[in-house]
C-alpha cells in the first residue's frame, strides 16, 4: 500500500500508477519493480506478504533494472 507519494509499479508486462491509500496485488512468481514517480518527494509504502509461511528466502531481489526508457541508476526491487 502506498502511504505517501505515487508509485509506478511494473509487473506482468504492464505499468500501473498507484497513488496514496491504494494498493495492488502481485501474483506469486511474477517479477515486479517499483519506482518513485517524483524526483523531489519520497515514496513511502508498506509491503505486505501473505501466505502460510513467510520467509525472506522466498524472495529474489533484483536491483538496478533498467526501465523501458533506458534510465539507468534507478533503484528497482523485484520479487519472485
């Protein structure tokens, strides 16, 4: 859930804008990325994992993925 700001969320080969007090569900096994749409204000969000067993080892983190505009040095985090 986005607490402050607007997140650009990439998953399932689509892009979504998620505003304050909004959220999205990302299916299991689908890689995703999150970007802050504002260069000035921070993005604050709450990440919630749902399942019978919640273990950090179930997450594969992917850092510094280049977006479709070839903007390098953006920090994205992916989950599988």
